[in-house]
C-alpha cells in the first residue's frame, strides 16, 4: 500500500530584544495562526509563485495546510479534431500538505518531489512565506523553520558510555513553550538580551551527570537545535566525539490514513523526541 512521509520541523518566531512599549504581547502560536490565516504568497522568480492555502483545523491548535507553487507550463497535446499536435500554456500547481500543532510550533512537512527536490527546500519556502506576513513584518519578528533531529542514537551512546567528558548545546532566541527550564529557556533569554541570533554553551568535567545531559539533549533536539558530546566508552580508552546525526525525524503513514490520525502520529512522534 502507498505510504506518505512527513518530516518534523519547528517554527521559531524570535522577537527583537528592544520591544516597543506599545507593541502587543504576541505569542508564537498567535503569529503562526495569524500568518496561516493570511494565506501568504510570494514570487521568488518570474512565473514561480509559492502559496499557502487549504488551511483547516481539526483540533485545538492542530490542523494542516497546503503549500505549493504555481508556474506556467507548456503542455503538448494531440487534437483529435484537427489531427494535429499542439502546445498549450497552462498553470501547473503541485502542492503538499503540512500538518501543524500551533501550540508547540510543530510542523510535519509532507515529502513530495513534484513540489521540491527535498523537504528542506519546502521548509525554506514556508519560512519565507511566514516572513512575508503582515503581523511578522509589522513587529520585526525573525522567523525560522528548522528540522527536529532524532536524538535516539546520541542518547544510547551517552547512557552506554563509561563517562561523559564534555557536552555542548546550541540555542536561539526565546521560543518553544516546552523548552527545558535548566538550559534552553534561560539561555534563549540571554541570547535575546545580547541581541544575538544564536549561541552555544560547553561544559566539561571528569564525569558529567548522564541524566541531566540527556534531559538537555532531548530538549535541544526538540527545539531544533544541535548538540555534541565527548565521551569515554570504557575506562582508560581515548575519548571520542559524538553528535546528533542525520536529517529530520520522519513519520511514515499509509496513504489512506485519516488526517486526524496523521496529526496524532506526528504529535506522538514529537513527544518521543521530547520526553
């Protein structure tokens, strides 16, 4: 049976550090939902326009939208009436669905090669479309759409190690509501106050606490950031470096799966990364 593939991404709406006193307190959820409701379009080059459409909700903050591009395409046809071959110029509009949870800023972007060569290209178009929306532009918000890595292999190596010698995690400006209180939230606020775009923190010791390192690693993956570590696999061995590997966390569903079930599967897969 045919299957559909969705890649997990995270939307980030990063506010400027210097906020106007009269600027309303905007949540990331509001900016995402308002942006989708606007159904933005952008022309990246002549006769190549990207659109958001088909926005629908089927749970609190959960739903899907379509993203696609329209281009002028020459179609070769045979006219049975005249007995001649002809060329017609027509609109082509390939699209794919993107499932979302606006409470988390979570996206499940459908892979479709007719729309773009890879999902990363589609994610970049979503980012540009959201950047073009009125609320984001009016409030000078930076938008990022970044993929969520699968941390499982990284975590397995952490817990199997004799000792964790060094751990490094990256962060960006304030964003996801479920970022951990230990690292991502305070460091993201620090990043914003320094008017920085991103940063990283490295800690080192003879044997770092594996549970604390793992908790920060999960939150780092879930917030679409990156992490590396230096571990010693057994006593007396030379330490080695490990990092998050691969592309976005993927969800595979059967073609005829109900849309509500697709969203639920994407949300549950995200929870596996986060928890």
